[in-house]
C-alpha cells in the first residue's frame, strides 16, 4: 500500500535529517520545495539561499531561489537569480513561462525577453 502524502510528516523528517547533516544538499532542496508548497515561503527562501551557497554553479538552485524571491515580492532579486540560472544553463522556457511561482514576473519585459531568447535557442 502506498503511503499517503503528508507534507508535515515529510518536513519533520527532513528537518531531523538536516539537524544531523546541515549540508545535505538533497534534503535542503526537498525541504525548500516542501516549505514553499505548504506556504512557508520565508523558510523555502532560506533553504534556497543555503543551497545556492553550497552549490553556486547549480542552475536549478538559482532558478528555485528566483521562484522563492518572486513569491516574496523581491522582484529585482528574483530577476537577478533567474539571469544567473540561465547563465549557468537553465533553459526550460516552457516551465519558466508557466511556473506559478514566477507569476509576479509575468509583466516584466526582461522576463518576457528571457523566455523569447530561450525559445530561440532551442
């Protein structure tokens, strides 16, 4: 029988793992997503910042940080992180164009230009 999804249980479990190994990047990434999914945006942002510090060349980490920053209404910082993600190789323009976390950036001309550029490179 499959385990019923329980984000609070998962959060508690991963937090206990992180207490034992504060640099466990897979757990940091999972916790960031769980925090955001459950509306704990500030905690998600904290995990995303930590992951970028531990893996400064990880394009997905920078993309996730951009999402957390956008959800926190820190739009200039979100754009900066998104630019960095693209510089590092992030290129999923379809997801970027439809990602609900990036909704606050939709009307930003630079954001729209990024998506156009990524589409043209495919």
